[in-house]
């Protein structure tokens, strides 16, 4: 299955996918983010192996991402309800990583920094507002006085660059 075929399927099913995700997570901007992540994950999967039943695969990927998001929210809400402060949560050590993992993470950050540094000022602003400040697509569009479509297209491009950097680094 080719990338162009996937793009056709994705574009034809985008509205239905978005509505499905919105119903699941009850938040438009989170649904948009999950839709974008669905696109990236399916693109990555297509580059690794052929997918015979593309449309069900796309919907299942989107559904799984939404369920993961909801699960994460429940855990976070439960943790906060049980009275554990954010300071304590942030001080909990993560599982030990190997020196190779640390080196890989450093290289990934270096490469991402270089790639993101080559973006236009507007693209950098969009990325920062979306990924660091958690702004919705509409909030970004309003703040930068651009169309919602522009924000979506720019973020799609930026995320594709990030995925490309990670994939290049993961190749032997």
C-alpha cells in the first residue's frame, strides 16, 4: 500500500475520524492532536511493512491512541485525587536506562534541535505554542493571525520532520 493511497484514504475519512476521536476524548484540540498522531503512526507503519486493510488499520490506530490518552488521563486524575503532589510525582525516578539509551536520547535531541532550528520563525512559534504550551490549533491561529488550516499544515510538516529525524537516527 503506497503513501499516496494512504493519503487518499486519510483525507476521505478525516472528518469521520475526527468526529470519532472527539466523541471519545470530548475535546476538539486533543482530537486534532490524536488525528495528527494517527497520520504519523500509520505513515511510519507503512514505511516498515505493507498493510492490506488500510482503512480499518487507520481507525484502529486512532482508537488505540484515544484509549491510551484516556487511560493516561485517568491515571493522572486518580494520582492527583489521592493527594500526591506534583512535586513528589516529578521527583519519582524513572526506570534505569542504559548508557546506550542516554547516548541515543542525546543524539536525538541534538538532531531535533538542528532540524527545528531550521524552521521559519512562524513554524517555530507554532511548534512551541502547540507542543510546549499546549495551545489548541484555533488558539494558535488566532494568536498568530493565520488560518486554522495553516496551523494544521505547518504542524503536520513539523511533525513529519521530527519523525524523519528519529527514523534516520534509528537506522543502523
